[in-house]
C-alpha cells in the first residue's frame, strides 16, 4: 500500500476491476444515511483528496482515470481565461440518472478540481450541472485567485 506521500501511478487502475453496483449502493444510499446533509461536502473533498494521490500530468491521464473508475467519458469542452468546461457522458451516467435514487456528481467534481490544479498549477474549484434530458453532466472548473 502507498504511503500518504507516495503518488500512485494511474496504471494501478488496470489491476482493479469490479462491477459498480456495490459502489453505487454505498455512495448513494449508505453514505447519505451515515453523513446526512454533509454527504455532498464530504464527497467533494474525498474526490479532491483522491486526485492528490495519483500522478496526474495531463488531460489524458485525467480521462483515463475517469474511464477506469467507471465515472464515464470525460471530454474537454472549452477554455476561457478564468475557467475550463468538461462534459461527462456514458451509459453509466444514463443509468445513474435514470435510477430511482438521488444521484450527484460531487466526488467527480472534487476530483476534477484537484486534478486540474495539479495539471495547470492553479488553484481551482469545480461545480457541476446535470442535464437529465440528454444524460450529461457539465463541469465548470474555476480558477480561484
């Protein structure tokens, strides 16, 4: 197991392969019951902490991790002076959004904020906007002063 300071290669994810239903049950049912209204905040900061554990040097590394973690296909949309936009789409996103439980994407948003911070060297925060009609999640990574 890696120490707290040791970065993990993204290729480590190739050796892990499990179905996602158990993960979704924990994330969308058990954690909210345990943490209540703090769940979204905890997931966001968990995502940020997780991104800090990986060697992330490029957008390609970021796309690879999103895919390997089963979060969906992350695509870069545009870059402006103060922010970047990404979209997340996949069959798994369709299933998550159609599920009869409340879903969120705070873990992914936190991960994306910290990953972009590592890649770009700029302080970042990230928000997400869910479009259920087209089964898409739009992430906006804002550079903070």
